[in-house]
C-alpha cells in the first residue's frame, strides 16, 4: 500500500521583490543618516576640556585605540556624509581631541588631572585612593547602605565624570589667569621699554637743543667783539 502523499511544506522563505529590497535600502540609509546626526550631537555636547569624553574613550585607551576610534568617528560624521548643519564643527572638535591625546605632554597633563580627580573623589567617599574600577567597593557603590544613608546613590562612573569635569574646569581657569597675568606683565614690560625709548629720545633732543643754543651764544659773542 502506497503512502499517502503529504502536501509540500510552505516553510521555504519567499524571495524578496525589488520593491522590498528598495524599501530596506531606504530604511537603512535613513537609519544610518539618523545615527550620524545623533553622533554629531553627542560630540557637540561633549565636555570640550576632556578629549576622552569627545572620543567616547576612557583614560586607559592605548595610542592605537585612539587613532582607530578617531578614524571611525571622523569617517562616520564627515561633513560630506552627514547632512547635519554643524557636522563641520563636530569634525573639528573631534580632530582637536585626537591631536591633544596624541600629544604626549598634553595627555600626561590630562591624565594627571584625571588621576587627581579620581583620588580626591575616593577620599571624599572614605575609600582608599588606589582602588580600581573593578573593585567591588566601587562596582557596588550605589548599592552600599552607608552611601545610601548619605544620599549618595549616583553610580561611580557618573560621579567620577562630574569630578573630572570640575577639576579640568579649575585647571582651565588657572591656565587662563596665568595667560592673562603673563600678558599683563608683557604689557608692563612693553610700556617700560617705550618709556625708556622716549626718555632717551628726549635726552638726545635736549642735548641737541643745548648744543644749538651754545653755538648761538658763541656766534653772538664773536659778533659783539
């Protein structure tokens, strides 16, 4: 007895029509354009004194990580590919951040400021200043009953980010004051030099006038004789 033939299963995926493919491509382009604009906004809103924040990296990033991330983001938000009107501004901010982190001296100064902010925050929380982020006391900081009792329920990374921002602003204020003071001192020195030149010029003119007067008196004496 022959087996009863079973109807063929309709589990085979249907081939996409050209209309479906065009729609998918359109949605993909729109999603990509939206993501680019979101990234431009993130860079524009990032804290400008912290290049790590702009590049969306942490301070442990290696030089090759920085270059790779910069290349990815610069291509992603390039003004030629992004309709956002401020894409050129975001691109310049990104470029400046990469340049600062690639400068050994500037990165060393930045890392020192960040380390200072970190140790200051840890001491304020009554924690050892050498704790690392993987320490349970930091990981579970927001859930610590002692911290909750003090009203400190903010996650560690957010608290650290705010403290870094505070320290970097203080550093920038000091730097600007130093520049202003240097400019004031330079202006004072310039005025002193101008006064010295004017004094020497006045002395020369007075000497010349005296010589002219002396010659005139000599000629008058000769005539009178």
